[in-house]
C-alpha cells in the first residue's frame, strides 16, 4: 500500500436480505456492456470540433428554474429518434458516456465531443451533461481511494467538459460497495465539486445514486450536500437476479419501494425533508421479462429473458392484455407459448405519472429517465412530461408578420439566462430598428433603438435591467423587433425568453 492511498480496502458485511436485494450489475452497466461494439451515432458528433454554442450552465440557479427533466442519452440511439428528440420537454441531456479507467484517466470517450448534440441542445436552452462511468468495487475504489488517481480524473474530466462545451458532469460510479468505497464517495464528490466550480464557473456536478441503501453503506444526505444534485436511479428493484417476478420500480408495497426511497429514514428521507432541491427522481423506460413457473403475479422465475423497452412493452401490453398490480402500483402482462408462461413487468404513463406526482409533492428538483431513446416513436412518455412537468418556453419565433428568409429576429442566447443575454436580428436593407422588452403581463420594460445603413446581422446585450437600470425579476419576457425600411414599409416579430435569477 502506497502513501497515496487514502484507506485500505474495508470489507463491510451487510444484512443478508439487503445483499440479496442489491443487483450485482445495474441497468446502466448492463446496457453499456450490451452495446459495447455499437458505433456512436454520427448525428451526435456532426462535424466534430469545438461546439459553436457556448456553455449555458448556471448550477447555483437550478432551484429557481422550472422543474428539471434530466434524460440520459446513450451513444447508440437510433438516428430517426434523435432527429425527433423533443428538446422543449427537457432541461438536461446527459451524454452517455465517457468511460473512466481505474487510474483516473478517460478511456473510451465514445466519440466525445458530441458537437452536434451540444449545439442543438444549447440552441434550445438545454444543458448538456457528460456522464462519467465506472463499474465495479475495486475499480471505483482505485479512483476515489488514491489521491493521484483522483487528481488525474479531476483534470481529465475538466478538460473533456471544456473541450466539448458541456455544462457539467454526472458521476455514474457503481458497485455493491463491499470494499467500503461508498464511505469515501461523499468526500470525493465534495472535492470534485469544489475543483470544477473553481475551474469552470457554473459547472454542474451531480452523482447517479442508488435508490436504496441495501446494506447500510451510504450517507445519502451527506452525498446530496457534497455536490449540486443527485440523480436517484429509481429502478432495478427487480432484474435478472430476481427469484420471483415483480416491478423494477414499485411505487408502493414490499420492504422497499420508491415511496420509502424518498421518505424512509434509512434512504433519502432526511435529504427529501432538508434539501429536496438537490434530488432528481429517475424512472425507468424499461421493464423486466421472465419465464415463470405460472401465471400468477410474483410467481417464481424460471429464467430471465431480457429488459424490454417502453417501445416494446406498450404494444406488448396491448396485445396480451394490460394488468394492474395494486400492491406496487405498476402494470404488467403475461402470456403463454408452448406451455411456458412469460411475465413482463414494466412502467407506462399511468405508473410513471404516479411517480412524477410523488416527486412533485415532495418538491424535488425534478425527474429524469433511463434512458432517452427507449421510448422510440411512442409519444405517450412525452405527453406525460408535458402534462406533469410542463413544456419550457420553446425556442421558436412567434411571428406577427410573415418574414422573408433573409430577415428576422434571432432567438436570444443563452436562454434561459441569468446575467445577460444577446439579442440579435437580421435586416435586408437600410432602416430603423426598435427593440422593446415586455414582461409576461405586457408591461414595457425597456426600449432600444438604432438605425442601420445597410443589410446584415446586428445585436445588443440585455443585462436584465429596466430603463432605470434596476434588475427585473425572474420570469418569462418577450422581446419585439419593429423594423421600418427606407421605403417606409415595416415588419415586426416577437420572441420569448426566460430570465432565471
């Protein structure tokens, strides 16, 4: 053992029941291994190089935003799906993933930087977070338990965030924790958060946390305090290891469930009461399928089949008959082939909506999902997000007069914004410009005038102040351009923006 080691490996003996309940591998690791040889979607990378749209991170302002909707976006998603990704219903996209080596270096970065994704997300006012993954007890302890490896990781993840123009990092380090590494993670995250906040002002630092402290190894309230927020992986209550069929994300029932995750004293109960703005409840866009000994709910499993996605389970339920399990508040269905019973337990808009309601009632920072793309072309999950969380102000124009292709008001950037935002516009000839800012009630906040002698793109910065120089409150604002050309003809256009204090 070198002097650089923080601690020697510790063997922690948990309760047998907790040890049995905790999966050896979570869905993030399983899916990453399953897609090990899958190529990175070219559309995520685009032309490569430095993104043209700058970072928009404002980590310390998250609590004053609308609810966060945080989606993991795997590199193996379908091209058609990516083209139709609804950025207006998301606040955060977490690029999955940059793989960390036990010495703290970044190994397989899967094509990062994803220049096209970053530019598209930032153009819609969506944060891009890089996911740093590392799986296995010995591997995780090697990074967080060694000072040199820690510093190597800190520097390398900083450089990758800057290189890709990202807004932060989500640490997805997973393992049962039998060697004691969870006892070190709070200190590791606090040190990483301080480092990145200094090196990249506004950088968001988060951790992908298990839903249950199965063996008494975690300090979840302390973990929430150590970084900007936690993504609670509210799934994997059942899986390939299960001896009986059941839900992967039960809202109620049993020894542990999503409700006890947020309210139980041994899990996130204290953090939920003390700092709910630090917590995101993650939900599964996948389910579990087994061969079972019979048709009854929670029957003994014969063989694990797979983890079907929402794209597969919704039509499967329509064919075989959706059933509702009152005990866990989740749906499931069953069918028989050649005498063998199969059961599929999954989540649909009804069960996901109940989980979203729980997060909203607890006043959490928001919700998230593993993983974007697993719903395919099904609109039901998006419609649910719109109904429960609300759509953000879209980055599309509200036209009052039909516009020519070579003139118009450009969406402000960044949006949402905190300190200042840039408003620009294109004109197709000489003329006068009036830009007026209004609040949501239609009250005039600030006018700005200029005369331009030729066509081109022009702009100015608004610092969030009124005509007297006083800062205005957080909220939705409108900015209207009225252009009058040399021929006396006028056109106007209005767009919306969001100020977050």
